């Protein structure tokens, strides 16, 4: 994949004449050390041969394909043999640390979203990689190896090259009411043209043709790819998604590549990765997907957060400790019908942790210092279902079974109070416990068939990574741009663009692809 991408990059660079040496002004800029936020102390320049410098320069030309600022000027200077080797060797070291740092750790910090600053440990790691690369004369391979190998990164990178090469343009759709079968007019024509631009509508039509079954099928396919409710109608959510511009798509793709780089460190030999935007959970083992499950996630008002923690134990037949917001709803139903608490098996506790009867609740404290909490034992009505996967975290968010299993048939699955509900949870439990002696699938089924809470501690913790990635690459190489359900992309894009401008000294025009490498294709 790296060789193919590198070849394509060199192809369009050569066509545009980008391999010519930079001018005098560009040389001065490129030779200037990186800004303090990304620079490292110059190291020994011994070991840089012309071959190694050429390998580095060719790899630097690939920066835009990673969704990163162009390093073309630096690469051009490195290839200019009229510049003394000693000077180019110093620049080569600086360039390796800069581009290598971007690939390995990201242009921005995952927590603050500010321009990344390499710490001493990270500098030492990159320095060791550089020394190995120079010793083996494989500088280009060493840099490429710093890019993440997760989340379809290379598929997204190929999509970035495609967008840079094609500079796609597609028509917008005028604002207005939703559209469905039977509607006619200019906006229906615009909808057909928009779907034709992405290859989902290949039929011929005449201006003014009515919204028909073929168009409905195309809309439904578009909605399914984006994880929108596949109604076949162009509702307002679908209209917003269709009207995302090519420039916005490019920015979305850039930050999704960056989000993968934030997680480029070792994710764990066995780990679980949830993509909230795609309603999917993947269990990874030895670099391969061992299990893939559909999930439900938090509603917009109780959105599931992004974080990583280690799974420590599994609970079969778990109790349900009801979160505050849901507890108030339950208490209100018990106030109207106290007998419902006993019928559903709920237990109520006061501020001292003592179990009390529903008839002992002091309802005059409602809305003030409400001291009561509730939990429900295992059973057929317990929303936790048969199993719960525990990875302690500050959000109190976990993965668990559900009693609403029929809702997995829906495309858009944001139904929970923030936790992640998983389909076929006992199958996932079998994978999680596959290295635990005495816990094969039959034993898991036997215990889960009862109502006795059972905790199984893991001998080896399993990292759980909960992500929100709105651009995904499927196994067949297809790229899908998903619905930004939680409206998180906008803030991430703005922060990434700010960091970009600090590196390039330019604003949104360059970030949007109007100059630099992409502009050379026009």
C-alpha cells in the first residue's frame, strides 16, 4: 500500500513540476529550524548519505496524502545538491523529527487539540528510529512505519489522494421541506444530480420528473451508507448531509486521519474498539478483527464519551444501579403506583445506604436534597441483560447486554443513556474470557441462564477504546462519510485548522486545499 501511494504521489508531483528545487526565499524558509513547538535539538548529522536524504525527501512529498501540511519546499531543498551536504543533513534530521512526530503522535495533542509538542520520551523514540533507519539505509520505510495501522488509515489515505487528484465538485440542494415519492420541481432535480455525482443514481431523467421509486432507492442507499435512518425520503437530516461541500469533506477526512494518529501507540494485542458514529464494536486479536458486533449508543442528550480504559472483569447476570436521570423517572412511576417497585424487583436505599420500602420514601424532599437511589436485581426485566463488561472509568460508561434486542435491526441506534449496548453479548463474552480457565462458551451459557450475579476477573486486562470516527474505510476499500450524530466534527476541524495555520503561517484558504500540493492539480 505504501509503495502504491508513494508512486501515485510522485506521479502527480512530477506532472506539476513540484520536484524542482525551491527558490532562494523558499530555501531560507525551509532551512529555518521548525517552530519551538515542534523543533528538537539538532543531533549528530553523521550518517546522512545522498541516498538517505533522497529517501527522506520523497517521503516528505507524501505529507498532504496524510492530511498534513505540505513539506514540499523542504523536500525540494533536500534534493538540491547545490546546497552543501552538511547543511542538508542538518535539515534532514529536523525534517525527520518534524514529519515523524506528526505521523507518530499527530499534528495536534489529543487532549488539548493544540499544536503538538514532543516530550523527551517521544524525541528519544524518534531519535532511535532515525538511527536505525540510517544504519539500515531505510529512511523512507522508517518514516512510513510511524504512521498508524488502525481504523483503515491507509484506505482513508488513498481517499485523500483521490480527493487531491480529482478536486470533486458536486451540486447542492436548495433549502426547503422534505421530499418524498410524488414530489416534483427543481429541488427533486438537484437531488438526482447530487446522488448521480456519487454514483448512486445512474438512470436518465428529464427536468421536472417526479420523485419516483428509483430515486427513493438511491436515497435509501445513501442514508444507509451514512448511518442515517433509511426512510427513502429526503428529510432534513439527509438534506444537511447531502449539502456538505467538497471543502468540508476534505477537512473532515483530514481530522479523521489525525484521530487515527492520536491512537497510533500500541492499542493492545487483544483489544476492543468501538466506533460510536458507525454503531460498531470490533474485538481485535494479533492485528486482526476477531469479532464484529453492532451496538447501540447514547442519545444526543446523553451522548457516549470518547475514552480508553482497560477492561478488568465481566459480570454475568448483573445488577442495574440506575443512573440519576433514569432513577427520577422510575421514582415518579413508583409514586403513582408503589406496587410496581416490588413487581419489578427494585430495591431502594436511603442516604445511609439502608434498604427501605417504597412506602417509606419522603416525597416532600422531591426536587430538593433527594437522598434515594435504586437498583434492580438480575432478571428478565433488567436492562443490563445477561452480561456487563466493566472497564472502570470516570464517565460510568460500560458495555452491556440489553432487553431491547429487536432495536438492533434499526440503522441509527442512539437509544441508550450513554452506555454501549452490544448485540450477541455472550459471544463477545466468550471471546473476552477465552483465555480464562474454566470459562468456555458452555459454561458462560450455563451461568447466564440463571439469576445469580457472577463476577469473572480477567487474568489479562483488555484495553477498550471508544472512538467517534465519522469517516471509515471498509474491508473492500470503500470509504463512507457517516452522519455526525453528536455534532463533534466542527470543533475538532476548527482546532485542527488553527494548528495547521500555526505551522504554515496561512489560514483557511491553504487548509481547504486551494494552494500548496492540491492547487498544483488545477
